[in-house]
C-alpha cells in the first residue's frame, strides 16, 4: 500500500499532525507481539537495525518512549500500549480499504462489512446471505465471527458497517433493532435417561460433564452466569470452537451440551443425538441488528441491512 508522507520532525504541539507510514505501524506491532526487535525483524524479513530505526523515528515523532529495551527483549510503555491498540485498528482499516478498492477495480460495485456472533452466523445468515447474493451479485459481503461485545465495539468505531448481537450493547451511540429469536436447547445422547423428557431446567444438568464453546464466546458467558445465579457451577469437561465439534463430543459420550436449536439440526439424526427444550427464560435469546446512531449506512450496507430486517 502507498505510504503516507513522512514528516519526522512535525510536532503535534505546533498544530501539525504527526505523519508516518503504515510500514512503521506494521513493524511496531510486530515488535510488540514478538517482544523483541530481532524476532520482529526476522518475521518481517527486515534487518534489525532498520526496525530499530523505524521505532526510534516513531518515538521522536510522538515525543515519548514506546518501548523499554532490555537484554531479554522489549516491553511496551503506557504510550506503547495505547499505540498498539490504535495501530491494530488502523492496519485493519487499511487492509479493508485495500481489499475494497481492489474489488471496485475488478468490477464489484459494493462492499459490506458485517460482524456477528456464531449463533447468528450458523442459524440465520447462510440462507439470508445466499438470497442477497442472488439479488445483488456485484456486492461483496465480508462476514466475521465475533462475540457480541466485540461486535458492538467494532460497529461503534466503524470497523464494521453493522453487526448482529445477542445482548444489548452497553456502548453509547448504537441503535439496535430486533432480528431473530435464538432458542437454546439441551443436547445429549439418544439413550441418555433424560432424552425422553419433554423439557428440563438447567439446574438439573449443570453438574454433569459439559461440552461447551470456548471461554470467550457469548454462549459460554451466558451459561456461566446462569450457573452462578442458580448457585452452582458448570462442570466443563471439553471446550471446542464450533457447534459441529460439540455435537461430535456429545455423541462420543463425553458430556452434554447446550446450543442453539437450529445449529444442531444437521447433526441430530446423523449422530443419534436427542434435543430437550430448556424451561429457563434465558434459553430464548433475542438477537439484534446493531448500527451506529445517526450514521447513514453506505448504500450497499443499507441494502443488506434492510434485506436482513425483512427476514426477521
């Protein structure tokens, strides 16, 4: 990507924006993540002296130290941590901009960035996106899976055009609209003594070995909170990253699981699993479309947003 104009001696205090190129930020992030200038240089296919010079230029430009250099590597200063967070966002935006411009150059006429939780992606978006693609083949939809809190933050800072969340955001400046209802159910082997129940309360199974999603998922947090409110804890036996993997673990007899009903449909018959509805109120979750308040969506994003609203 073309570099921004470098002005190493521009001072923010004099009312002039400090300028640097994206390569500076890429190398700074590489150093922060590697914990060493030498390791970052090796991974970036750049000589260590050049990496060190880039970081020194950044420190001179900002007028503050970004790294504490030591014999065993480097550590970020408070300013370094602040820059790392912002640099990652800027580099992500730059990558998206590059991809979007390349799509325009290849003849595509639209690009939409959508973040959503795994439940929405698995249950509701495949068919909706397929029908949208049929109607608008020249619009590319970039979809990423994130937990609801991260999705809300991405919408708020413009990383995503809009998102789908399973809980109301606690971030100011966002507008939400009801999208779909997500029903959570108990998944267990077909020969389990509880498989014939018409319904069940979560507290009856919380102490059984559980198969769940990774600890950062919205569903994991929901179940952990439900267990705390019930005065118990969940016996997590295995944590996986997808619903199909969880179903396979349950089928192998490694525990029970709680998942969205629609996400299990493809596996119930093939893996000889049983589904039992939960009586707990939290087992029916409202999903929301989430957008920035007062910010007009780009035309392509507006088309998809309205298409999803019509599916609700």
